[in-house]
C-alpha cells in the first residue's frame, strides 16, 4: 500500500505505521517547531515510530500515533478513573491500571486543608486528573482542575464500572459524540464518566439501563461507526419490545 | 581532545577514578578513540592466557585455564555405562558448567546463576558439532559397555569471556584425559584395574590397553568480541561486558570451519564487514590458543 | 543438485505464515504465530512496577518465561529464554519506562521445526500488541545447510534431522522512511541487513555462513512485509471506529 514514500510527512498521516518507521524528516523543516505525542520519538534527524497504530496530525504542528492498549501509561493532564487501594497520612494510593500505583495528596481537593481531609474507603472509585507523570516515580493525581476548582472531579457513587481498551475510552470521549453514545443518549437517560486509562463508569435510575449501556459500549470495541449505531439501535428496539 | 560534551569537559577536571565511575561509557570511548583500552591492550588483543594440565590429581583428565583473571577449572571423570540401543557402539559426554558464588558478586548463594545453564548448553553444542571427539572411541564392548565422560567446569573467577575460557579448559582437559585401564571379569562385567595392580595381576587381559588417549580431530576454540559503534574489542573483561552490551562469540575449529557464530541480541547490529572482522580476529586467536595448548601438552610429556 | 521438500517447496520458500493478535483476553498483549505446523503463543504482561535483583533499575527489565508443550524446562529452554530476552531487550526502548518489568510468556503449541524463530516472531508481535515502545520490529528466520551445501529455509522437524548446520538469524524489519533513499545506510548496507541475533549449530565454513546470511536477509524482507500487513489489517479493524 505504501509503495513510494516521498519526502513529505503527509504521506504517512492517517496511515498505519509500525515501530521503526521514519515518518518526519527534520532536516527538511529546520525552522519549524513540531510537537510529538504518544508513540513517537526523535532519532537523529528523523521522527521514528515506537508503537504500531495510525499516525495522526493536527494543525499546525502536532503529530502522534493513535494506539489502543489494555494497559495505561500515565500522561500529564489525562482525566482517568482510579480506585483507592490504601490511604496514608499524606496520600491516598490509587490504582490507575498503570505500572505503578499513583499518589493522590490528601490536600489536592478544592479548598483542601489539614482540617477537612476527605475520607475514602478502600475500593472507592474516583474521577481524577494526572498532574505529574515522571518516569521512575509514582504518578501524582489531583481532584481539582488547573484553577483549583473541584469541577466534576471526585468520588463516583453507585453506578457500575467496567474496563475497556484505552482506544475505546478515547473514542468515547471524542467529539463529535461517538455514534454509540449518540444513539443511546437519544432514548435513555444515564450518567457516564470515561477515564482515558480504559475505565468507564455508568449510572442510571434503573439497573437495566446501566446494563444496556455498559453492554452496548463493550460491544462497540471492534465495530465501526455505522456498525455501532446499528448495534445500539437494535439493542434499544429489543428493550422497547420487552417493556 | 576537546569533546563538546558536558562529561567530556569534566574529564580534565575530575579524578580519573571518579570519571570512570560516573561516566563509564565516555571513559571507555575516550580510550577507544585513542585505539587503546583501559588495561593498555590494543583493541584486537586478547588477555594473557595460561593453561595448566592435570590440576586435579583425582580426576582422569583436568585443566586450569586462565584468560586474564577469568579462571576455569575443568575436570573429567570417566565411568562405565551401558550404551543406548540406538547407538550401541558409542559412548557419551555429559557437560556441566558451574558458577559458584565465589566467582562473581553477581552470583548469589542459593540461587544458581542465569548464565550457567546457557553456557553449559553452548559448550555441549560446540563440542558435539565440532566433531572433536569421536564417540566411537569411547566404546568398550559394543552394545554392552561404553565410557561416559562427566566433564565438570567450575568458574573460579568470572571476569568476562566466560565461554572462551570454559571451552579452552574443556578442550585442554580432554587432551589431558587418560582413560583408566579396564578388563572383563569372569561374569563378563567391566572392572577397573588399578595402576599399581598392573604388574602383579596380569591374568585378565585389559580391554583397552592401546586406547588410553582420545584422538582429538578438529579442536574448537572461540573468541568473544564486543561490538561498539565501529569498534571491535576482542576478549572483553566483565567491566567492558557490562558497559557495552553487544557480544559476539565466534567459534572456529583448527581447520578454520565455523562451529558457532553466537550473537544474542545487543543494541549494535552486526553487518557483513563486522562479521568478517570478528572471524579474522578469531582466526588469529585460534592460532595463539593452539600454540598455548600444544605447549602445555608438550610440557606434560617432558615431566 | 536440487533438494526435494515436502509439498514441492523450493529451498528458499517459507511455509504458510499466520499471525493473529489479541488472542488472550486477560493478557495486556498477546499474539499467536504459526509457520506451517509450528505454532507458538506469546503473552505480554506489563509494564509492572519494580525490577528484579541484579537488573538495572534505570531501565525497563524484560523477563521471558518459556513454557514447553510438555514436561519441564531444561537447559535448551533456558538457552531459548536467554536468547529471546537479549533479542527483545535490543529492540525495545528500555529507557522510557525505568524500574518496570515486562514479562513475556511463550507457550509452545506445536513444534514442527524452526521453533526458536517462531517464538521470536510471536513475542515481537505480542509486544506490538501490548504497545511496549520499540525501536523497530524484529523478524527471525531459520536457515539450514544440507549435506550438499545447499541452503534451505524454514525447515520442518523431519528436515531438521537431515541437516548438518543451522543458523537462526534475527534481522530488523524493513522500515518505511521519509528520508531520501540511501541516507540510512550503515557501512554501505541498509539497516535491515544488520544481525540482531545469530545462533548457529553444527559445522559450516565461513562462506557457507555468509551464504545463509544472504538468503536469510532475502527471506526476512518477505517476513517483514507479512508482519506489517498482518499488523495493519488488525489495526485497521480497531481504529476504523476511532475516526
């Protein structure tokens, strides 16, 4: 398919690349700054691919490789779903599906002081933001947005949490709203929180709605946009017949 | 000498020992650019090699090989066994390589070294594929009795190029090997005749009076090289092995045929020219090792 | 003189290849790879926190566990584990996830010759599936020398018994590049000609080894095309929905 790669990076954009491919020639673009996202690295005068996936480009200068994994590698400013594993004097220890447990400082809440430290039981599901992700250190989380407001971060009560690939969770967060959520949202009312680390939380008034939404999302893992829509509509028809 | 690098500038201000510990790779590269190694060897030169035969008096064949400070003690013990039905007139060789905790700080007591089974597998592969030993010579009575040679190699000091030293000690032990005299007793069983009994009891004719030495046809030797950038370093020490990780072990027999080209991964890729350079270095080294072995053998004969 | 092979194979013809990724639900990455009747399943778990003793904590550690079809593991399997470990270490970027361990479990499903190379190919595909950052991919090929000096590729178990020499070779995959042709030559040879791993058994002359290298390189180009195609076909299924 890629018989004649020419000098411009445009040839690889939106194509599938595998590790080792050299996708951008830096010697031809000396005056420009480019930003690299996940899956790319600089190798002398070229940008080389580290992970298999689709090469993406967003104007003016961002390149990244779109991948899907079952494991999450923390990245600053990602919003994720974590589970409390333990609480220490200064930090909560949170499982984020990554290589190491993450720290959530007890003061990283809106208006957090020593006097009003929140209490989370082990197993509590939290919607949090990654603030530090340095290699070799445990990542650090926060329950506030950049301006210190609680925003929608914090504990998620009730509902149902399930795991999926990181690719699927990114698709659920994409705009415009992805077909499966669009189709479900027209007929049902539910709450959803999606973490970029491949965790999804769903809550609704009736348990049956939760189950339908969760199943529809899990089914859409390997479906295209149109297929997702058809699948979701079929599911919805079935419940209408039953009820 | 001005290297445009932070550590390069520091090298003039820092003590040599500190520089070596803090920037080991740059320390080596500075040497390599002058075509010399920290122990004053040129790149392609192997360390001084010594060989002593008969280091273990109780074994039937033994040798102590030293390449630099890497030390290997090899000993062979012969036992009589019943040959397998597939090869009734062949004996066999069992090779075991041991790395006791004494040899290196990396080996911890109670936990066997990871490298040991791999080297012992490589040794038996190399020795069997070189065809150095004709297993038929180990036969005593076809289908009934044959020798099994237990070759045990102990690493006493692991300072790089373990396989080379182990192979050298193994080959030397085989050339020192003196097969014990055995005879058939009345029940048709093999018994070992002790040396001092030789003169007194001669009623039983030994089975193998003429076959006390093995004929070693094509002896394999090996050389380990490090590939780093465009440099090829022969016979690395443990320190060099830990810093520059691409190792190539080439094994050649005395007629210059390749018995092993072993490169287990490593960040540097080997291109055809590097392959040929490594083989050329090994050719030279095989000549040296052959001379060392011949000298050791002739030294034994004089005694 | 020609050599007769089963199914009228020519000396440098490979057996039918097949590769499927994401075959195990629980593993973070998995792949099965088969060459004719030889089949190997590889699973990747990780990166997990911490490294083992004696490993450099400033780098990621790779651990290989070999599971034979039957019985316990012996010296041969230990050697395979070591070769796989060193080979995979040299294609992965270890500095990106320091102080983590990635485990690769290799399960032999069926052994009909060229087992080690099949395992290396399977492990490489599984690492891609798990999204472990890699410098490039690796393709492994088994070359054999017949008594007559003929080089044949990818032997079956029966053919292996008749051969006097073997060379197991691993090369980098052929990459796509935006750089002008010829710019990535090393010592006058393209990058994919460099040997990552070489293991030989039996006696051969140096010329015969070089002949094996040449045949192996030719075949590795085909293998690397196959690997790219199979990765791409499966990726396009995953990411069509993400568009």
